């Protein structure tokens, strides 16, 4: 199994980029393993960029120190899920401890994808999103291509776009979790709210349609979406990671 990937990270019109992204993959004796994450620091609170950066740094450590070891030892997926849940609990404790000493409230969204061969694991807190995209060929008198999109995460927000769950100094919230299979040619998009606020899901599906793409082509299409958001008046940071399953 191989994965085609690209990252988009844009400050936009904001003074500071409070988004952090990570994309890692390595080949192991049990197949290729990938981890991607998008974390969007909460702009109305203190040090959003530091909190999102802290979370992505800890996720990188978890990838190398825990995830790869668990896969090598053939641990079941529920063990991997619990290990990341424990990491989230520890991160929230540390953020709350730091925030309490400094008299600050801090937080970040977190959407994490792990791919191992055709299996995906997805953890989510906040209003960043994950989408699954695909393309199908249909023959009905002529050859036609159709694109599809599925939102894989729920937004943890209430009236006024206030987050109800995040990684931060508000107490522990267990991440939503989803597990499934990613077929060849399908893709998964992780993105912050700035990347999708002014774009319809149908537009995302049209631009990032499934089917084999080169990484340069993926990068170009992510920029196309980001540029469209900025032209439509988006003022927030824009971040995205796209991963497509190969053969």
C-alpha cells in the first residue's frame, strides 16, 4: 500500500497562524503506516498557536514511541485507540496545569488520522473536520464519472460557534472515534474550519475528486481551494492535509 499526500498551511488575513499540522509516514515490516493531524488553536483564547503546536508535537512523539511499537507487536486497534485517549487526557491535564498557573484559558481542536494498509483510525475533538472522497465510473450508454464526499466528523459547537469539546484547560473530553476501511483511489481530507467555511462540500468533491492523482496535482488543488476561500473573504487561518490511498 502507498499513500499520496499533500499539506496546505496558510496564515491568511489573520495576524498569527494558530493552526498546526503534522504528516508522518514510515514503512514497517507490517506495511506502511501514516499519521496526519490538523489542530486549530482557539483564537478567542490565549496562545492558540502554542497549544496547537504542543498537541502536534506530542502526537509526533506518540507516533514514533507508541503507535509503531503497537503495530510491530500486532496489538489490536482498541489498544491503539486507548493509548491515544490516554495521551489526550495527559495533554489536557498539562494544558490545564499551565493555564491555571498563568491564569489563562487555552484550547485547540484536534483531528487525527492513522492509516495502516487499508484500515483507518480517526480521533476528533472540535470543529476541524475530516471528509472521505471518492470517484466512481458508471456506464449508462456512455462513460461518466461521479464524485462523492462524506463528512466523517461532527462539529462540537453550540450557538455562537463556541466549541463544546477541545483539547484544553476545560476538563477531559474523550475524542470521538471512528474506524473503517479506505479503498484504493479514495482520499481523506483533514482541514481546519477556515479551509471549509466558505466552500460547499460539493465543491470540495469536485476539486478533490477521487481517482489517482500525483502529489503535485493534489497540492495544486488544495491551493485552488484555499485561494477560493480567501477571495470569498475568509479571514481565519487555513490548513489541510489530504491523503489518498494508492494501490
